[in-house]
């Protein structure tokens, strides 16, 4: 099992933009709403469509919403900005043509293989970051529930959090007041 590092274009490790059709009561009857797929970056999607097995170490972080600054959202960020790992690519020339890929990391013109132990170390760091994020989000939810006892506006939000937990949703938002 051989892995190779690939340099990615700036911005290609951000979430993939998608467009959804939303029904409205307007004359047209619908509108197109841009949204982000938080589980997959643009380069990951392009590599999957091209048939390559890839691994991009990532972590989740709480990010303040730009429009409603009292809310926080879960976002996914690359641990190694600018690099994605490819498992046993079948064609390096086709790999270079994938959108978002700049080049294959090479040594003296030959693609440089990455040791499996290095990939496993990255996976362990990713797991540590995931555990820390889970701990932080549990503490934030606990603070919201505690504050919801005295703040009527937070009671509705605490009910939404309980619904999100029942449905196992990751993308819930946490009010800034709890942080």
C-alpha cells in the first residue's frame, strides 16, 4: 500500500459549493440557493470523480457565523493546508489533470512515496483533534442547557439542540452567549 502526496491549488480544500432549488411563493415559484457541503472539499470531490482513493487530514472547528454573530457553526478545515494524499494512483498524468491538483510531490523527477507510518500518525492526530472538538461541543451544549433555565430565548434553541441530537446532526449552531 503506497501513498503519494499531492500539492493542491489555493482554496481547493475549502468545502465544495453546491446549489439547491428552494420552492417559494413568488411568481417564479422557486429560487436557487448556494450552500456548502461541509463533509467534502472541492479537491476531494474532483479526486473521487476521477477515480482516485485519497485522504485529506481534517479537523472540525467552531466558527462564528458572519451574518448572525451570536451563532457558531461547525466547519471542517484541512490539517495540512495545500496537501492531499493519494493511495496507489493508477495514472500520474491523469492525476495532474484533476481540478485543484497542482503537482505530485517528487524527488529528482520521480513521485515520492509516503511511508504508511506517517499516514497513520496523521490519522492519530486527526482523531485527537476530533476528540477535542467533541469535548468542546459537549461543554458548549451543556452551558446552553444550563443557561436555558433562566433565559427564555435560549429555551427554544435548547429544544432544537435536543432534536438535532436525536437526528444525529453535526451541523447545529451554538449561540455565542454559551462560549
